[in-house]
C-alpha cells in the first residue's frame, strides 16, 4: 500500500508512532509498523530545547535524512513549517525527501489566519505533489475556537488548498470526532485517546491515530524507573539486550 492508501484502507486506522531519534525509529520499524512519524516535542527536548518556537527545524531535517532509507513510510512533524513565507516552507518540506509532513496552523501558541496556513499547504503541494500533507488544526489543542464548526471551517480551507489529511490534536469527545470525520472529506488524524482504543476511534470515522510525544515521555519515565529501582533495592525491569539494539544500529549505518 502507498502512504495515501494506508489512510483509506478498511478496518483499523493507521497507527503512527512518533520517533525522536534514530534508535526509537528503528525500534518502531522492528515492531512492524508500516509508517513512522517524528515528534517535534521529542526532537526538541532531546536537544535540550522546549517545543515550539521553530527550535526543531535543523534537528528534524538531520533526523529524517537519516530515516529516509528505512523500509517504511516516514512523515515529519515540522511545526508551522518553520517560517512565514509559503515558498520557503515548501522548499524546506521538499528538501526532507520523505513521504509526508505534519504542519500546524499555530505559531507561538497562537492560531494563525487560516488563509496564511492554506497558502503554505498549497505551496507545498505545488512544489512536492506526492508529499502527504497532514494539515493540523490547533483549535482544540490551544483551547481557542475549540468547537466543531470553527474547526471544520479551517479544515475545509486546508482541504481546498490541497491537504491530504487533517489532524485535530486535543479533540477527544466522541461526538466531536464523528462530526469532524464526517465533515472534512479527508482522512482525519487524532492523538491516541485516553479512553478509546484505536479500533473504537476507527468506528468513529478516524483514519489515523498518532502517538505524539507519548512514547518519548514514557521512555523518560521508564529510564527514571530503572535508576530508582536500582537505588531503592528493587529488581529493575528487563530490556532489549544490548547486542540486539547494537545490531539494529550496525545494519542501519551500513545502508
């Protein structure tokens, strides 16, 4: 299946795990996922920077170039495109050499004019027609205009500009999810739901479910748990053996 087709197949939605470095991406590939994304939070945090503010631009470019030859589809979270000029945003997106991008309609925690965001979407699709553009609507994420009507108005503008999918992080109410899925006309993407399974989200019409920064945050919690278990005299949890992880990296470095 193509990356486009993975968003439109019957059955379960596409579950897209979000990696923050090469090792986490390789682990997701080893687990059998057909596509992986990146997380701007994880990429920025791993470099010691807070999320947002366009801090992850160069780190994301460096990471996805190392992931581009993986035997899976790769999509990158590029915040707001790391710029205001649609042509520059499109040039950056094309330069990544991957299968998809996720681009959000907010900058510095503020929603931007949907016409400005639509112009970025249109510029990317004109420059890289085969790139899957997942246009993110941040109404629910920021708690501003967090309702179906306003969200659909933005989503439809991005669909008209050529977006291939719509991402609505922060939307969690089943009735809202159904209305969004039915009202956009494109595959709708949400974050993993705290109370609904991937199968249940699919039943509401959702076609892609992203893990976002959850694996990165959970990994840090797990690392602290290992250290505190040793400190406190408890048995630490088991982990993938060193030789196995080393071999993944050796194989990847030879590609």
